[in-house]
């Protein structure tokens, strides 16, 4: 299990970068459902896997991000306050992973 935890920890920066890239694409193309689904899936995976691999804070922050994305899903447009909430959650992911954005 320790080897799996190590691999997970090492993969976090790439996972977070992927989530950020998907978010940037979504902001540029607000109506792109495929990008939104990929983003939601990636965040959901972090929500479920963080605690399992010894990173409960990752799961907590990813759950907050997932909740904010749920608000996006129910919204007809992306208000600035929601955009800011998501971008703050992305910064929190960096901190939870132990590195600065």
C-alpha cells in the first residue's frame, strides 16, 4: 500500500494541472459539455481517492470543488462569484498537495 500511496502522491501535481487545464478550457468555451464532464469526473476521482491514499485534505478540497461545479451545472451562466469560488478551490488543491500554484 505504501508504494501505491507514493505513486498517488507523485501523480497529484499532474492531476491538478489536468483539472486546471480543463477549467481554463471550460471558461473559454462555456457551452462545452464534454469538457465539463471530463472536469467533473477528474475532480470526483480526487474526491474519492484522496483519503484512500493518505490525503484526506485533497478529498475535502476536491469535494468543495465538486460542489461548486455542481452549481455550475445547475446554472445558466457562470457568475463571477462562482468562478472565483472554483479558482480559490483550485488554489486550495495546490496547497493541499503541498505546493504552490
